[in-house]
C-alpha cells in the first residue's frame, strides 16, 4: 500500500530526513517513534504532499506521491499536530465543508457525515458549535474530517497530544478500529505508552535516520534473543542475587530500578529450564511470591536503539 525508498529532505547543511525506507500494507498501524526534532513530522509532511523531498521516492497504492500529488491526495487523510478549527460553525457544517472540498456529491454528504460522526462517537454533538467542544472532542472531530473522503492512508501527527487520560484511551481505541477496517495508519509520537497497545509495526527515528522498523514482536526478538523473567521475593534481594549466580541458563540478572523486591533476568532456556530454576530457588529457601516471563516494552526498545543525541 505504501512504499518509501531512500526518502530524503535537507535544508541547506541540515539533513532533516536521511534516506528513509519503509513498506506498509493495508491494515498496518505504524507507530512512528522518536524524540522531538527527530524528523517524524517532516516525513509525514512529505507523505502528505506538503513538502517536496530532496531525493528518493514514495508510492501509495501504486501512485507516485511526489510526481502526482493531485492524484494521491484523495487517498490521504492528514491530521497535523496543530490544526485549525472553524469555531463559529456547527460540527456538521464543518464536515460538510470538507466533504464539498473533496467533491463528494451533495446527495451523499448527509449519510457520510452521520457515519463518520458515529465512528468517532460524536453523533450527539452534530448540531453543537465547534468552539463548545472539549479538546478531546475537537481531536475526534479533526479525525472525522480526515475520514470524510474514505482515505486509504491516515497520517496522524501526535493525535493524543494534550488530551486527558480518558480521551487518550478513546483516541487509541478509534485508531485500532481504523486498522481493523483496513486503513493504513501512521501515528507519530514521542510518548511510547500511547503506541504500545494498538500498533503492529513501529519505526524508531533519531537525527533524521530510521534506526529500526518492522513488526513489533520481530524487533523485540531481535533485541532480546532470550527470554526475560521477573522474580519477586519477600526476602532480601542480596540473597536472591546470590542464589541466581551461576545458574547456567541465566545470561544477566539485575535489580528492577522501579521495584526493590524484583529481580529481572535474561534467560536462555526452555520451559523445563524455567521450572528447574524456580524449583531450585524455592528449595534453597528463597521466599518467591511471583515468577513470570515478560518481554521488552516499547520504552525498552527505544532505549536500546537510540543514543539520546539530537539534531
């Protein structure tokens, strides 16, 4: 559905995006991760045909995004990080204006508007003025505007920025639903918990470079070839660390910075080896009350891949 090849953007001596390559299919929800200034917004603006790349190519559903911007725009829904809303009109009038801009026949607009309002859970606000909406509802209205012409690709730049916790959950649920409906979605963020629950693919960018991209689980397995196990003890951590020393399947054992009762081990072994380790600890007198396999989260992945440098 979407393919980027060596996409690059420079401003004089500054390289904002350096040779980005990416392939996404219909239904992919891609989490675009990186610190502020990494090049995420610049990349999204190039895909939205708002910035011309310095070099490289990009195609959407077989159409050249760079060479044929007018042909590809009907296939794109773009939600910038800062967006304008016409405040002195009603919600349905706002959507009707954009439906007209996308040349949707007037006879079809009412039903389409009702559908996107239902999808974004704004049906009860159809006749409300835009300025009366909360920040979260305005975010959903902007997303509804992006859906009015049924695009194949959604570009969402920091869609949950500034929202309260409940509104963030609503936006995440909506984005996940769009992926299930076959939309290709790119969501940029520097807040990792936003992306962990609904993205099936991620890309990490730093200083304009795509450091790693692909399926979330494949990236985790690549960065963590073994298994990670959290062991909670009701006793002394020093005693537990001593008991773990020398066990052949343990690659590394550290104390959890956030929980003084928890040790985290990188483990290379099968389920029988795990059972043997737990049995050994209990028979050795360690008061273990939790022993569970866990995996890297997006924050772990981000910290392993990036260096903390900025443009």
